[in-house]
C-alpha cells in the first residue's frame, strides 16, 4: 500500500496519509504510475459525465478543471518548461537545460499551455456524449510513457527525477504495462495507439534532446494524453 500512496502523493493533489518509506518503496511507487493515472482518469471521467448532464461544453470544462486540479498542473509545468527550452535553445543543449531549469515561464511556454488546454477542452467536448468512459483510461495509458522513456533514453540530469525513474524501472515493468494497455485496447481500440505515440515521442526526445528529465516526462504525459483523446474522438465519429 505504501508505494501506491507515494505514487498518488507525487502525481496528484489528493490528500494522502504520511507514510515511512525507503528507496525500494519509492522505486515501487514509480512502477505504479499507471495505477495513479487510473485514479486521475476516474475523477476526470466523473466530472465529464456529471457536467455533460447540463451540456457537453459544461462537461468538457468540468473535466478539464478536474484534470488540472487533481494533477496540480504538474505535467503542464513540464510541458511549458520544455517548450521554453526548445524555443530559446537554438540547438544548444546546455542552454536548453538551463532554460528548462529556470522557474519562470516564457512566451513559448505560455502559448503552448494555452494550446494544450484548448485542445483538451475541445476533445473532451467531443467525448462528453460519446465514448466518455475511455477518458478514465487515457491518463493511465499515458503514464506508461515514463516507464518506457526511462528505459530507452538516458537521464539528462544525473541527480534529477529522470535518473530516479531510470533506476526504478525494470524491463518487466515496461513490458507488463504495455501488454496491459494492448489488452485494454481490445475493448477500447483507441488505447492501442498509446504505445505508438510513446515510441514516437521517444524518438523525438532522443533527436531533439538526447535524453529525458522530469520536465520531459511531464511534457510527454501531456502530449500522450492529448494524442489519445484525439484518437478516441476519431474512433467515436460515425
């Protein structure tokens, strides 16, 4: 139970009891990221369904607010930092990392956040009266991404979150979660695209950055979630 509490404490704003934990517990918590994602997804899907009783836009807005609240905008912050770094680095990797480490947000980050939130809002609206149950599974599938990126990409900051994830994730964890997502894809076909999106992002992160950081993990989760929402909308179209 301790690893799950730690995973929820890190990835959500849900009130969790204080627990004594060692390095093994933290490693196990990282392997449970998709389970924490399922909790996030259940809250978002519930808000979507309740809001949709009023109308689809109310459902979409309720779901988006719930999504941002329950995650504490943690991954949005990573997406903004990555956008600022890529926009200001001009190919200089050391400058990219320096910009990403800056706590201030720049114009690239602001524009990216606005576009990301608008994209989620519109896609959630499209799902409010159609395939809304899949919304509960999308955050879980997206959080398989860090387990894969940690195994195939080097950490850019040896002492950072990316390095911690890479030490915690075993090949078995990566393979097992991919199989779970593919099995769920038998009932919800849009989820089958999750491994493809995650692999595509792996290749992009390697080419543009050469590795991963905690911010990159967060950005990847956000981009994967939006891609899966889009896949769900396209699949739900008559």
